[in-house]
């Protein structure tokens, strides 16, 4: 049998091999570092998540106000008089916001019905503007102080062949 020097294990050349036991810390200074990292990162992750949820909820509220303004403009374009148009638009906006569960501290509905004074055959449109002062404690975190103003406007054309009264 022929042996080669390449196949022989190297002789002890002054190298020391240390084997640590499982469960024993290799670096004494970093003991507990993972617990500290987790204790710092979990609250930061929670704040990030709360901010994302809060931003999403405010975006959802904005979309609901846009939809309410569109519903108000549609409702205002149906009656034959400007007075009825204002009443129907206000009712439609409030009903739309109540249906989706958006609780505004203050809702203002402004309906431009100046096109009702135009004679039949003349194109015109009604515009509904909705402003909602949203309480942040209702949207993000209960007890959070502050409000944000969300507003939107929508327009609908009037039937040009229908008789109109201001």
C-alpha cells in the first residue's frame, strides 16, 4: 500500500482548535443583545404599523367624502327647483356618510344651484361641495387629539329640456 503526503493529516503545526459546548455563549459581551434589539424593534414596528393603518383610514375617509359629494350632486340634479335641490343634496350627503359609518365632527354641504335660473335649453350644472372635519380619535387611536379637514366637490349636468325654477 502506497501512501501519499497529500492524504496524510497534517501534523500539529502550533494550531489550537477550540470546541465550544452547545448553549454556552461564545462572546460574553453580546449576551442579551438580541433581547435588547427585540425590545427596541417591536415598539418601532408597532408605531410604523399604527401609522400605516392611520394613513389608510384617513385615505378611506377621503374617498367616502368624495363619494358623498358625488351623491349630493346627483341628488341635486334631479328636482325641478333649486330649493329642493339643496335639500335633497344635503340629505343625500348625510345619508351617504351615515351609511359608511364616517363620523364627522362638522359636516358642511354647499350646493351651487345657480344653473336652475337658466332657461330650458341652456346647459347648466349643479355642484355640491362637502367639507367634513374628521376627529382623529375616531379614525386612528381613541383619545388622539386633533382633527383634519376633508373636502371634495362634484358636479352633475342638469337636463337641458326640463323646466327649472330657482
